[in-house]
């Protein structure tokens, strides 16, 4: 009788454990950061009538947006958006132009739908240190909530990426730590039912950008404090850390601080993504492949995941005075294809595409216009007329499907 009672207790105990594990696994749709194509998602565009009360945010330059001033170089194709806003920019024939707002739920819905339609696995949603305490905070919070909602609906993975540009002091690191606590406790970013948040072997993936840049304040100590918290805190830790580093992080020159402490910091994280935007052109693709191969071998030596960053082109003519229009040309897709080929040759298992929606630096892969407005004093880079508006989404999706063929 006692033995039977003992076996019943043991059976019940293990049954409870198994059920808890099953329940937990059902709440995690993405529990392996492997064979994935992730895109960066800014979600920062706004319009005066969208309710965000931040004007033409990120469209405007120094809060000005008209026929002669803007801050972006690619004009999005807006035919599929449910809601668009009439802009102050008019075509040479006097006709009106329209843009979307990231603040609208329907915009996030459409963007996540595109990710599903073109086999893009998920997104790193940018969370900016400087925006945690300014007028755009509520806007970014609304966008994040909508991303979680439609990430769940379209089964796309979501991971928070902290852009720590502007970080300087120990108290700044505390701001990030408190924000992560807020996201976990109040937004339930990692634990809500049906959550699309990206996990890696049971550990939520959190990305931090960017540590160790030359010319910036030395913030390696502050990055270390944040990383230690995200890894080791009993309640909020146990995270998989993805660290954004300068492109020349291994050789500690060019855009990287000449400080071996950067290497010591890198050895404490799970993945790195060296920021390649602006560093690669069609003239040095082969040379860059050799550099990336050496980077990859260094990472393998220390058991660190290597996440290459690819992008389709670059232009910030309207944002930066005297910068040429179409600074790194797309070449009808040839440039992006060359970076994709490098990724395939490297035989990495994940890639980061910069960016899904960044029209201000001309790196967006979403649908852009073949016929943007051209005023007397302002120009935009049009999509090649021989390409479909979804051309770069298709190329990205093809690479995502290529990863799925890996063992």
C-alpha cells in the first residue's frame, strides 16, 4: 500500500513537470536561433495626423519637411498601405504625394505580412537608448506592441535590439537594465501566451548595438554591466546576447577602438554582428570575404556565433550635407547579390539584413517607388525600372529558404 502510494506521488510529480514543460514550449514559437534570416526594423516614421504628436518624425530634417528639405533618400511604394498621409512635397506637375506612418497598426500589419509572404524569418526591432526618455517613447512602445501582435499572427520571430548610440555613463547602463525589466514585467515581451519572441535553447535573444567604436566615448564598461545583467540576473537574465561591433573589430583598427578589452567583451557574448553598412562596396567585395572568413574562424575558436550583416545599397544625400546621392549604388541588385554570395560561401547559419524599412540611409529592402517625386532642389533614389517593387524582398526570401536546406 505504501509502495503504491509512493509510486502515485512520483508519477504525479513527473506528470506535472512534463505538463509545465509542454505548456512552456507551446508559448515559445521560436526556440532556436538557427537557419534564420532576420531583418532590422526601425519602425520610427510618423506623420502629423497619426496621433503620435511627433510630426513628420524621421521624414523631416531638423523638424523641417517640404519641397526642399527631407531626411530620407528612398521613397516607399505606398500602393498597398491602408492608411497614408498627404505630404508637403509636391511633384513638379503640382500633384500630391503620400507616405505611411509606422504608428499605424495597419502599417505594422502589412510589414509583418510581407515578411511572411517572402519567407523572412523575423526582425530585430530597434529600441533606442536616446528614445527611452524623449517625446518618441510612446510611439516606439506602440510600434513594439503591434510588432508582437502581428509577429504572433504571422509567426515571425521578434527580438529586441537596443541601439546604445549616445550611451556614456554608468547611469545610462542602468536605464537599459530598467527598461528590460519593464518590457519583461509590464509588456510581457518574453512570456505572453503565443509569444513570437525569439529564444535560443530556452533563452530569450537580446541584441545590443554598438560596442567599441573609435571616435565614440569608451563604453565597454557600461556594455559589460548590461551584458552581465542580461546573462546572470536571477529573474531577468539567462538571455542569449547578440552584440553589434565595429566592422574591423578583430584587427582593432579603422572603425574599431584599438583596445583589446573589446575582444574580452566579445568573449562574454553568444553572437556578434559586425556592422558592414558603408564598409563594403562593389569594389572590395572579394577582399571583404577574406576578412569575414578570418573573423569567422576567430569566432569559432572562442565558440561565438558569427552573424554577418548584408545590405542592398546606401544613400543619405538628403540627410547629410554634401553626401552624394546613391553613395553605394544597388547596381540593379548586383551589389546585394554579391553580399548574399559571400554569406553562402561563409556557410554561416544566420544572417542579419540591414534594414527592412530604413529609407533614410537608403538600405531598405521593402517596397520602394520607381517614380519618387523629384523637386527642383531635392532628389530621391528610384528603384530600377526593370525591377519589381518586391525585388529585394524576393532576394532576401530566397536566401532565407537557402538556409532551410542546411542539416
